């Protein structure tokens, strides 16, 4: 990265000469090259840059829905048209829902923050903290209409909880269940049969999922003493994840992953489905089939904070549903083998999903994440009062960015 100053001349993180601004096209390329080493995975630098540009062109992020931010030293003159970049990040405008206890569900605009990065030469000086403070101010009204302000923003921390907590971010339970891939000869044929899902199937299912989410938040908010928030699991979000996996699969394996999930029906006619994506690492250990979303049409809005032993009594009363969930999880296990995946993971499982996982893998446990992919939320404005408890509904992998 171009730099016209020696380290001794760098400004203090509290300096008024620091400013958070949108990156130019050339500056975006500089930030990509800076963070490629940390985030390119099995791709070379040029392929990583192409992947990022491919993701920017998706429906979720095009037309100004993604913003590239850089913290600069405004007192330092640009070098070859590039300002002095001390830290950088991205924000993606997302649809979200809030239910506050009046039986109403309000749709709002939020922002998912990602790619938070500080040039290694400038670390330890407080620049990343300053950038996040300035970003909070920027996002208060960013992308809003009619003078509205954002109610909350979200991110997923890969550096533990302390850094963002010091800046006022609230850490939410971040757990997952990991299942082993299985070959066809190990398939439990007593479980309900599934239909495999493809891209063409997702729009209708995502619309139905959103309708179920809204209905659940309306019905249950009257019974809860906390605020409910949720990111909308719309098809644009799923397509963004799939654009990522498809690019990697074609680049690394010259294959296209066409199966996007699985669906089955319970005896009462209600449906259960899952939507997944594949993550590719440097070797098989880094290859994970991540379930983005598990949907159960007749499932009550269970709390996502914990699953304890008392929930085992739910198996008999919900056996049909538990076995249906188990069947779509098993479909993911089978798909994982076809793609040389090391595991099938799903985030923040509901009680019924945990029970379903135990049907097909009795020794399965819930992993609590303390260092990576920590779900975090920052309150903005006055709508979400500081003393109000928030429950993040459906805090599953689809929301990650």
C-alpha cells in the first residue's frame, strides 16, 4: 500500500485528521490485495480478487447495497491517487425485522459489517477501533429513507469477543452442531424420503420462510418479555452465498454445485427443508458443508439461546417432525461426501434440530464458539433501549457476511 509517512509520523488514533470515507475503485483494489493473504483461502491473489468482484455483482450487493469504507489520514497527500489507508471494512445493506411487544412486526434496514482489516504495519495503534466508532456514526443514517435511522447493525467476529465488546457490541450465543459425512451404504432408509433442491426452487421457499417468520414473531412476541430481531432469509441472501461456492467450485474443481438443499414432508403435510452451501479450504479439513437455514413449517418459535437435557422429552411428542429434520440433515451428509467435505455444520440449532441430529448421530454435541464467527449486534438510535433484552431469532449461517 502506498505510504508517504514513516511510522513515527503516523497520527494518533484520536486525531481529528483521521476520516472514514468511501474507497475509490483503485483503493478497493488496494484493500483487496492487502487482505488477500488473510482471506483468500485456497485461491491465488488474482482469483481471490475476481471472486470478490463476482460477489459485489450479486443482487444482494449491487446497486449501492455494499459500501467499501477506508480510514484515511486526511492530512497526508495522496500518492499516485491513492489516499493513505490505515484500516478498511465493508457494509452490506440487509432487510431485517423487529417485533417489540405490540403484536406488530416492523421491517427495517440494517447493515452487516464484514472484511474488517487493518494493515499489519499499522496495527496496535487503535485505528481499527477508531474506524468502527466512525462507521457506527456513518451507518446511523446510511441507506435510510425519509430521515429514518438504523436500529441495529450486525457482524461476526473472528477475533473473539473482547475487541468488539469494548466498542459497545453485544455478543450473542454462537454455537453449532457438526455432523460426519456419510456414504450411501450408511443411509438410514427408514427416514422420510427427500427431494433435492436446486436454484430454481429457492425463491418460493424463501418467500414462504419469510411469511412463517413474520407470523411467528407476531404470535410469540405477545408472550415474550424481550425484543425479537431477525435478518430476513430472502433469496438474494441465499444466492449471494451460492455465488461464493459456485465461483470456488469452478475455480478449484471445474465443477458446478447444483444441489442447494433438501425438502421433505411430515405426515401432516407440513414441509421441512434446508438450504446449504459449501466452503472450500486449503485441504479436506477446511471443506465444510454449511447449512444456511433449516425451516420447519409447524415448528414453534423456540428460544435459540440453549438446548438442555429436558428437551429430550420432546422426541415422542414431535417424532414426525424430528425425523423429517433428520432426513434433510442426512441428505446434507450424503451431499458432503460427494464434494469431499469434512463435516456438515449448522449454526445455533433449535431444540428440534438438535434432537434430529441425535437421531442420525447419537453422540453429537453442541459446540460453543468463543473465538470465531461470534454473532454480534450494535444498537443504534432509541428504538432498541439499552435495558431491553434482545433475542436474535433464526441466527443461522445465512445471515453471515
